[in-house]
C-alpha cells in the first residue's frame, strides 16, 4: 500500500452563517474555488497532475448542488482533466473527503488528490435538503428520529453532564480560540477571502466571542426545550425508557456556531513529492467510519476513534493531540470520558463552539488545525474525529513524517 | 341494472342523477358492486352532460361495514377489492364532464370519501349539515382515496388534524377550509348543481390540472416540513408504538403527496391492505363493533373492577421497585403500554395506602416501603409528596431520594420485560375479578367495559381478546413462570382458560 502524504492544508476564515455574516456575499462555489487556487499557487502545481477533487457538502442543493466539487474545479480554472466529486457524510463530510482522497492515493489509483469541503450556511441554510430520515413517517418512526439538539441533551442527561459542565467547557473553548488567534496559530493554513479586485472580505474567524463567561452563558435559554415539548423528548424517552425526563442544557453558547467556510487538503504519493519538491508534512495512518445508535446520535466519535486506532495498532495514549468537533459541548465531554483522554490534549486551540462549524468543511479544517499544532509543538500523532447525523462517527489518524 | 344501493335517472338536460340510497348505509361488497356498475353505465353513455351525486334523504352517513372489512382475509383479496372501487371512482372523477355533489345532513367519513370525487360540492344552508370526523387512531385509515384527496383539497397539515380528531364541521366551517365550494338554501341545491354543470361543460380536479400549483401540497415545502416533522414526533410519542393507523395515515399522505394522485391511490391501498390485517387494528375494530351495540353494565361492577385494577397496577409497580427496577423505567413501561399513567403515579393519585389492599404475605418489603413513606408524610398526591414531588397538584419529578429507600439494581431489565409484567399482572387481576363477579355476561362485554370504562389500553382489544390473539398457551406458560417467581396473583383460574378457549 502506498503512503498517503499530506502536503498542504488550506482553509478560509469562518464567517458568521447569517445574512449579516462577512462571507454571505460570497457564493459557496467561490469559497471552494479560492481554496483550490490557493492550493495550486502555494504548491506550484500543474493541475493536470491532480487526479480528483473530493469535497464534502451537506446540503448539495441550489447553488451547492450539481456536484459543487467539479463546478469548483472549473471555476478555479484547473485543468479540465481534473474530476470532482461531492460527498455527504453529514458533519464529517470534510474529513470523509480527505479519507477518500487518501484512499485513492493509498490504493495507487491516484497520485495527487484534494480532499476538503465547503458549506455556506448563510446562503444554503441548515436542513435545506430535507430527507427521508426525518420527514418520512415510516423512517422517522422506525429510527426514533429526533433533531440533533435533542440528541445532545439526551446525551448530557444520560451521562450526567450538568449545565455547569457544558458551559464550563464552552468557556474554555472560547478562551483557547481567542488565545490561538492572539498567537497567530492558524496562520499556516488560513487564506484571507478577497474579492475580484483583491479587496479583503474576511481575514479572521468572526464568530468568536472571547469575552464569554459562565455568567454570560448562564443567561442563555436552552435552545431545544421548546422543540422537545413538540414530542421529540417523548420519542427520545421511548427509545431510552430508563430516562425520566430530558434535561435541556445546550444553547447557542455551548453548541457549534453556524458559519460559512471552505477547506482543502492536498494529498499525494512520494513521486508527486519528488516531482514538485514538496515536503510531506504528515501521512495518513488510518481512518474509519462507524454507525452507532441513531437517536442519541452523537456517541460515534469514540467508536470511530477506537476503530481507527485499532487499524493503526495504536492506543488512545499514543495520540499526542486530538481534534474532536465541538458540535455540542456534551459530545466532547463524552468523547474524553469514553476514551479517557485529558482535556489538555483535546481541541487545544478551541473548537467549533468558538470558531464555528461549516458543516461540509469542518473535518478538513480541523485536520489542518491539528497538523499545524503538532508541528508547532514538535509532536507526532494527531486524531481527528467528528460526530455525525443519524448516528455515525468518522475518525482519521495522522502522523508527522 | 338491479341496484340495491343506488338510484340512477337522467333528466331532460341529459344530466345523470345518481342518488345513494340511505337504507343501506354501509360500504361493503354490495355497495361496491352497485357503484361500479353505475359508473360503468354512465361512462359508456356519451350524451351525458354532467352528473349530480346526492343521497335520497340527502344524508351521506355512509360508514364502513366493519364486519365486511374484517371478513377480508388475504392481502390480494383486500387490495383487489378496494382498488376495484377506488379505480371505478377515479374513472368517474376523470370522465371530463362536471360532477357535482349536493350535500345535506350528516356526512360521515365513508360519505366524505365519495363526495371528494366530485368537482364541485354544494351544501345546504341547514344547521343539520355537518361533517363528522372520527379520530382514526382507534380504527383505520380511509381507503377510497380519502388520504390522497382531502390533503390535496385542504392542505396536508389541515387534513392530518381533521383525520386525527373528533371534530364536527358545519357547512360554513367546511366552506372556510375549502372542503366544499358553495352553500345555498336547500330548495336551490338542484338548480345550482345544474347551473354549475351547464356553465362548466368541461371539468377536472385541481390535482389533475397541470397548471394548478399549491405549496400546501408539498411535504417538503418550507411551510410544511417543520410542522410535518414535529407532527410525526408528537404522534409517535402519543401512540407509543401502538395504534398503527396513525403512522399509516402519515405515511400514505407523505408518500402519496410526493407524487401524483394515481400513484397516491396505489400507495394508500397498499398501506390499507397492510393495516387492515394488523392484529391491533382488528382488535380495535372488534371493540368498535361492541361499542356500536352499546352494552349496559352495572355501575357498581364497573367501579369494583376499576378500583381493583388500579390498585393492582399500582402495587405491581411498587413490587417492581422493590425488585430493584428503576422508577423511571417502571413509569415509562406503564406509559408505553398506554395506561393512562405509570403505576407509581397512579399509586400517588389514589394515595399510596391503596397498594396495601393488594398485598399478600410475600409482600412484606412492599408494605414496609409504603409505611416508611407514610411516616415521612409522603402519602401521595393529596400531600403533594409521594413517589413523585408535586407542586400544588402538578407533577414535577420522581422523588430523588426514593433510591435511598430502595436502591436500584446495577443491571436493569429491558423495558419490554417490565411492560410484560405490568400487563400480565393487570390481565390476571381482571380475570380474577371476572370469575369473582358473575354479573358480567361474557368475556366480550368484559373487554368492552375495560376499554370504555376503566382505561385498559384500546390497542389490546381488551384482556380476553388480547390473550386470544397473542396465544393462550404462551400466556399460560408465561403466567405460570411469573407465579413461581412473583406470587400467586399470576395463577390462572381453570375456568378462565375454558372461557379463553371457547370462541
């Protein structure tokens, strides 16, 4: 098997995912094309050598529809021989895209591929692609469908995470993210978004609230209590009859931010490294996706991490740094507890609670974040994982070379 | 033609007047065959300018013939029978000439399904003109196109709410939601119908008109999706995995409204074919037949049964607690069975002393728990403290310190196991009382009383019906096991076995 080498990681800043957000004026295909152009110029690529561009996107409809990966290839004016494919594994789509690109290289079917993702949540809102999972009565009944926020609160209830626990976690995420920006820790991967006249549109992650405190979070109403009363709490309890009542602890301040963004990871084999004189930064050690119980939905990261660790013949203690997507604070708390991992190793530069979670792109973004940090600390191994809708998890292990 | 249910004549304007005869108001095989014959006759008469559908006494109280529905046995015969009628009515609906319904009196669901085929619906301005809906949670879904036409006419959300209600709509209310087109004085009904036909020589339904667009008809439209998704959840929670008609109704509408009416009708028929063979549906239809007979049972018997039934249910819950089962699991098991509340909540509402009435010599631990609670004034709802905490009579949560009195076992049983024990205990309590109070004539009346008067879960069809449907031998075997583990209250009287085996 060939080694899948990581040459470069690139991402846009994350813009607030609403009409007033800075990236709202930028079409998602432009965000994706900017990432590709940047990968091309930073690595002096002749794009004819790129075999495939794999992009995650969770709502591939409207302006994100019709295979946005190939559309972005065309818009970036890459060579016409570069194919593009859009993938959807919900919140892990960006990491899944990296894993697919890596698999192409590992299997020898590609020499150079890009994995990444894009999501403009301000222009193509959450939930726009519908789906049988929640709307088809047969499927929704049989799978005990509840929206993800209810699952997060169910998880917190089942594993006894109090409002205080999840809020404390959120405060630390904000602190870490703000420290990271102060110390310019994202500079290796981040590319400013500029317009056609080279005028800057957004250069920093704008979702952050560095002044967040326990007091400020304490003032926020739980986001999913009302939704729970529509019947979703009762459906969750039908599935988890040992629970008396769902405790609603999550709110906008301890859940991932809705943002716009795009990211890409350039992956290739040794020949390509030699041809372009690229220094491999890391290799993909292993990756795995799993399915888990869909109503609680968000327990998959631990299972997928364990599966990936097993494939790499590693233990959790062999991992130097973790990036675990902060979909909801309780998900990270559960992940750390299940794998017995200390918070000092997890999301050291903050996470999606502070920085935002552009659904299809996040997996590729946080892979870049952990690799940059491994290099800075001169550490070796990183594990990236995300919880995934409908009860899944995806994990990837990288090792610096 | 020799029709029993329909009168057909042609007037001077070549308008076919199709009058349903109210003597036989049930939709069954005879009715279906009459209808098909009539429609074929009209269809082959090319000179007809229009059709007026009425009822001889201006009533559309056509209801479904429950005995006929139960007599339909295998999938093919059910599907064929209902699609035969549905196709025939579809033929009428697409004939091209106008079809007008004139409506007066009591309109039940079966009548409504027929009316929905007409292109124009005129109701009499008469306080007696009312549309009667009956919550189909306890029965079955429409099968002559009702699940496809009503949403297409008045909207997805609006039709779900009506189908799952016991609403009575006046003509004015029906007009407001677009269910009918016009209200006129009774004396003008025929004239108005004729006028409509003459003025609209070509007629088709909105759902057959390619130019007609309505976002209310798309389950995925932004105005429908959120409502639809939360409606599924609230119905799923409300039906606790029983009452299959509700899920089938939602599925028929969702799947059917994502396509055209022709495919929608097939979808509806396939779902109905499954539903009518479902064991719970059949049990509930059998109960409905008993309801129609309106059995009279003595009040004192009802209250004796009710008292014993509730006390036993509460006591079984406390016994489970003594066995180390978590209070939440016990309560949720009771709710999943569709008892009106969990057993501990019932104990609180009756005062926890009630549990003592049902104990035997093996229940010392149960008695001791009840006394400990009484000592600290946790007597139940009246004290705002019992197994639950209450705030001025409103339930808050299970008493958090209950686990200090009775620790929970590390390993908990499955919720299905807890449900089975509660159900078996309840059924055996009823069987015991049935032999004790000989005042009830037969097992069917007992089933009827339990559901109608005592709150036994409707989906079971009653304790006798349930045991017969799910297997007498299995019930005896399981009860025998329970009696060895948990006490003599699970021992089945031999007379009961005889009754169960006689049909």
